[in-house]
């Protein structure tokens, strides 16, 4: 969705009902909240170091990768993490760093599946998840009345899945839009991240919701879109909404 950076993870104080162990891993700008069948903190920490090292080395040799707001050429030889970000940026029409949080979440999460049948990795509002039971991902949309009251119901057969959020009113991330939340789902978490940014950039007022949905549905690989501005909402695709008044993540990862 955006270049990673620190911001208070206020929504995490709501995460307390799951029977699955949860833990955090923080390395520089990367701040992961993870749920798994057991505490895999050490393994996750090593994976974060691994993928951050790949990314940092590539950026050192290709500085434009970190600053471009437009898609960049995809090289024939680069770490798979980097290529996935470039591919996502190309499909969504944004720079590759718009996919960084989702990419880190997915690559760490997929490797952790070797030790846990279910995984949720959240990275600044961007989620990679592999669920073994029905899961509800609650909406965080700042001051919108839908925050903490509306959720996305996700069935295990739809996972692995990326569920990524971009906002023009919440957080530190660069956005040219004014939506309280744009949530995108895709089998590719980097793509969901980049697409959320691209769609959010197009939402300045309530009247932009429909055209932003029209744009988002043209991005190959996007399976669902939810847009929230204040009390107004728009949705498209494979999105199942439900009420949730308890906490934003109700997961079953046993």
C-alpha cells in the first residue's frame, strides 16, 4: 500500500479474542503483527531480516525503486520479492513501493506456513492470511462510523488472500485521495496493496466512489473492493460484509 514507516498501531489493542498465539516483529520500518498456531517470533524475525536485506540491496543499486510514483521496468534478474512489487505496481499503475508492506507480509507469511496451518501477518493495515476457519477482518476507517462495526467475512477456501487498506485520512502514508478507507482483496498481497493505493488516489469526494470502483475492477487480479468515505460506502466483487462490534480481527488459525 505504501512505503513502510512507524505509526501508532492503535487498532491492535482491539485484537484479543483469538485462541491463537500472537506476537510482533519489528525491524526498522517493518512492524508486523502475526498470528499463528504457535509462537514463531524467531523464525519470523529471521525472515524479515532476509527480505529486508534483499530489498535494501536492490534499492542501493537502483535508487529510483524507492522514489518512483510510476511503474518501473521489470528486470530479468532481481529477487522475487522485488519483481512481485514491480509487477504489482505495473498492474495498478503506481510505483513499486506502493506494494512494499503487502509484499513483506506475504513473503514472510508464506514461509511461516511451513510451521503453522493458519497464518495472519498484518503490516500497517495490509494483511496476508491463510485461514483454516471462517475469519472476520474488521474495518478500520478512522472517524467513519463504520470503524469497528463493519467487517469482511472471509471463508478459508478463499485463502491464501491479501486484504489491504489504503487511506487518505488515516496514517502516515502518501495518498492523493480523501477516502477514509479503501480495502482491496486479491490472491496477491502485493497487488492488493498497490491497487488499494491506486484506487484511493482516485477518491476525493463521495461522487468519486463509483468511478474508483470502475477503475479498480479493471486491475487484473483484484477480486474485491470496499470504499468508505464517512457514512458512504461502495463495494464491488467478492466482498462479504458483516457486522462486528467486538474487535477488528476475529481469526481461527489453529
